[in-house]
C-alpha cells in the first residue's frame, strides 16, 4: 500500500476534480471542495471553528467567484461546519453565494443531552447564523439524488433514529458522489452502530466504492467488516499528522487513537493508496501522479 498526502489530484474521475484540504491549525477537521465536470462548485463540510480554517476556505471560494452551487454538511459537529459558521458570524461581511444547502441535524434539545456544551453551543450558533444571513437550507433525506454540473450525489443515509444513539457521530449522512468515471463514498464521522445498521439496510453493491472517505478521521468509526463490503482501493483520511501517526507523549504510536489499527485493516484488505490530509509539496505531487498512473487510475 502506498501512503501519500493528497490535496488536489486527478484520480481518474473523467472530468472534474476534488480538493481534500488540510487543517490550518493542529485540530482535525473535514473539508472537501469539488469542481464538477461542468465547472460548478460543491462543498462537503468545510473545516473547524479555527479562524485559519475559515480564512483558507474563504480564499479557496474567492478564487471560484465566491459561489457554491451545492453545500452539504454531514453532521452536527463543529470540526465539519465550523469554518462556515465563522464566516457567517459577521452577516454584513458574508458574501458567499450558496445555491443550495442540505443537512439533517438531530434536534438541539437532544444534542444537549448527549454532548457537552462545547458541542451543543456551536450547533445552536451555526443555525442562528444561517438564519441571520438569510441562508436557506433543506433537510437531507435518504434516497435524495442531487445533480449539479455533470455530477450526481446519492444520499444513502440521513440522520435517522437519533434517539438510540449515544452521540452525534452516528447521525452522519452517508453520500456517494458520482463523477463520470469514478465514485467516492463519504462516511462523515459514522460510527460502528450506525455503520452496522447501514450494512443491513443498503444493498452491498451500493456501498462498494473504489474511493472512500474514512469514517471519523480514520479511527473509532465503522468497523472492519464495513470496509470489507466497501472494498476500497483508495482511502481518504481527514487526519493531521499527529492523528495519522497516533502521536502521544512518547512519540508515534503512543497516543490514544486507533488510526494505526484502521490503517492495518486497510493493509489487510489490499488497499492500494491511503491519503491523509498533510501538506503536499511539488515533488510529492509528482510521486502521486506516478502512483496514480501505476495503479491505472488515470
């Protein structure tokens, strides 16, 4: 298996590209910018409450005319919606044109019972800021298909019966993004409980996908049996270096996270390429391109 650092690269999509961008501070986050085959812009999540994440995301969108045709938030954790919330804080300066926005958050009253104030307060602020800025959003529903600019997105899972879960992660939306020649499966922070339910509810062929965004930043997400059904060739980890290497007080491999365990699963499953969100250099881009060609992905 080749472990590479992925930002913007053509993985044989047959049109369009995807940017998996890294956190600008030390905290984990998730943010994907997709350019569709016809040049439209799709955002999935966006980053954390850290101001540097918001600044970077704003710069990216400014280069694209400050227009997002479709924005999907996978779930109600601020390391996913936080960057957008930061930009929305000052409604007088917010100038991103959002065509359509979809998410399916559980009620804030329930969130308050399962998460502490550090999770609850950011969600309520985000919803208030959307309203203050006049941003209309719609409920994401299982079975929805969103089509934009030659790209389609299937919703395989919505928030669901949230009351049976012990936290927000299992309410994550699951999306399958269809480029002309290749698909990407997004799992958000999906946990083991909801992952097992999804295996029972969705035909295996719908979950199979060459490229998968690893659940919960690649650790403490769905179990190995879920990935055995997906059968990925390329794994995308929204994981900074300390999480990717499970860095603790005594260095690599000494932290409390299960990233190395998940990476070992992928080795056993024969995954050909794993891509954490670390800084990409010019030389590394050349290495990635060579590996993509070697694997026959482009």
